[in-house]
């Protein structure tokens, strides 16, 4: 076997070693702060502790393979989360930290903007938009990236939400990442729409729901009974619209750590398998 072919095997061996090391269950013992005024989603909470310092809370998360992040404040103490989902809170000392895990995210994105950026910055550089996306693609913990066309500022984020930016050149690119969700949906009461559309077409409501269920990163769908417009969303938050025939259907996600862990293990295994197959094909 010539030198070039031998070198092509190196990436494949890397993914095999990675699979053996992580056993598709572990995460790094490193975290990125999403920000203040953040709290974990209560249905994903486990192992609460009172009077835990920030360092104790982080160690507490490190000791649980199902821990994807943790919430901490000086009053309520510490809570571990089996998900990277988080929500906003009025408490200034409330903070949510996302753990650096390989979650098998895809290399495509939903673009939100202008005047939008990400939160929970784990890396920053001055590069083109294409280079910024490549950096995110190469980082298993990257859930999206913000790029400003005016300054070429690139920010990789662990947070998956778009937040307001003061620049017209700022766009947030939300990465399509598998979620631990079921195929059950809850209507949000009408006059509601998708806020991060990654696909749309005309269809029946049933076909629209099935299309969402076919995508592991689809968090809900919008359907207008008047014109049969279907829109799939990468976020589960609804937007408001002055349309009585419009509704957003929020996808239901697993609330137990066991279910989430099983999905994450499967996602990890498939991710490693795809990398090995891709590398083998290129040799």
C-alpha cells in the first residue's frame, strides 16, 4: 500500500478510536456558558442539589454520562439537565451551561436574520461565511454560527436560539441537529406560525406532520388550512400571526434521561459509522 493510501486510513482510524474512547456515551468535561437569565427546561431536570458551588455543580455533571448541561444560581443551587434545551428566566444570577458533546449534527442550516446572532459563543474568528460554516461543521459541539458580513465576524455557538443583533449584516445559521423527540404534536391554539422555517410546501395536515416526523431535527410544523401551506421548523417556539386558519404544532420531546440517552447513543453510533463509511469510500 502506497504512502498516500496509508494516510487516507488515518481519518478512519481516528473515528474508530473516538468511538472506542467515548463508547457513544461520554462527553468532554468542558462547558460553555449560554448566558445569564437562563434556566434548564424543568422536564429534563435531574439530580438537584442545594448549596452547591459552581465548581461542585460542574463536577456533579461530569459524574453523570446522561448530563448534557447544568443550571446554577447562588440561591437554588444546582440542577443537571438531560438535554441542551434551555429557557429564559427573570433571574439575573440564573445561568445555564451546555456540555461539549458530539451530538451527530448535520452540515446544513436554517438561516435566521438579518439583525440576528447566536448565544453561548465557544469560538470566535474573523473569516468568510463559508469558512465560518466549515469551522462549525468540524466541531461536534457547534449548534450554529453567527456571521456578520460587514466585519466577517464569525462566532460558533452551543446555543441554538437566535437573539437580536444591532447589525443588518448579522445572520444566525441554526445547525440541524438530531433531537430526542417523539412523533406526537400539540397545537398551540391558533394564530401561530413557525419562527425558523427550513422547508415549506403545500400538502395535507397529515402529510405535513409526517414530513416533520421524518426529520430528527424538526421541532414542529405550521399548517394553514385555508391554503394548505406547510412549514417545518427547527425550533419549537411559536410566532404570532393574524391568521385564524393558521396554527403551529409543537413536537413532543422525551422528558426522561434514559430515553434521551438511548437516542444520543444511537445518534453517536450512526455519526461514527457514517464517517467510517465515507472515509472507506474515498480510499
